[in-house]
């Protein structure tokens, strides 16, 4: 079963990502000669509807608290990073369709080196992390690769998102997001006696080399919490 699901997981997700990337790459090439802004917006809607339908069919996905994402103004969304952030794809799609906003996502720099996803990332305003932007998932790839179904937050000493809030004088609302069962849908094979090896390998390479399997059709519920505001004098540690 694990062998089959190890094949299904990358097949379903990667095929979708590559297919959408081809569409946005084509639009980018056309933009050199034509005004394709309307076509790009149409493609964004189509991509979001694809993920919306996929989320309902495969995971019966629900979003609870969607009204907590503002329709205008800045906000910092912090979410737990599953083995595969499929729930985050769903959140981006739903926010685009329901709130009319594109979430500016911060991703690990290695993602831009993965073939056949760059155009899709740019189409939805993804960028590598920096204090000038924000950190959507403070645990990042480390949390995705080495987390388990105990859902322990693995932020280590990262405080980039806290520094962003501090630099803004505490005026940026922080919106916490968590998806129930995301670790049951996709799993990292980092358990048992092999775990120390995977921890060592990640620390040495900083690459996502832990095998992932899953695509199990479990129920997913994404909970979006109320905005958290910190006083202007709060330290980065207090914000974390």
C-alpha cells in the first residue's frame, strides 16, 4: 500500500502543478507580444477552481473562519506546514475566489530551482523568504520533512515573521491557520530508527529528501483564527 501511495502522491500533485505551469509559461511568452492581462486573470480563476473542485472531491475540504481574512489591507498568515502543503494550495485558491485577493506566499528558495513550477509560482506572487516580506509557514521545509502526526510546531529559532511585525510597529494582524488531518493525508517517512538519519541528512543538505507518501482521501478542515495584534513595543520573542 505504501508503495502505491508513494506513487500516487507525486503523480496527482506534480502532474497538476506541471500542467498549470505550462499554461502560465505560455501566457508569459505571449505577454512579450500581446496584452494578456485578461487571459492571465482567467487562467488564475481556472487554476483556483481546479484546486477548489479537487479539494471537495478528494478531501471534502472545508474552510472555517474564512471571514477572518481581510478583503483589503495587510495581514500575515501563519500556518502549520504539512508533509505536502496541499491545504495551503486550497487556501490560496479559496481566498482568490471568495475574497478576491492573491496571497503573497513565501517559499523556500529551492522551490524556484524545481523544474516546471517557476511560472506558476510567479503567477500567484510567490517569492523566496526575507524580512522584507513574511514567512507564511515559519517551520518551513524542516517542519514539512521532519514533522509527524503529533503536530508539534517546529519553528526552531526562526523569527523572520516576528521581525516583520515588529518593524511595522505591531500594526500587522497575524492570522493563525491550521488544517485538521493534513498529516493523515500525506506522511513523511521519517519514523522509527531511520529518523536520526533523516534529521542528519536534512541538516547537512537543507533539501527535502525524506520520502513522502499518501494522497489519502481523508477529511480536511482548515481553521482560520481571528487576527492577533501586538502592542508596538512587543519584542520578537513576545510576538513568537
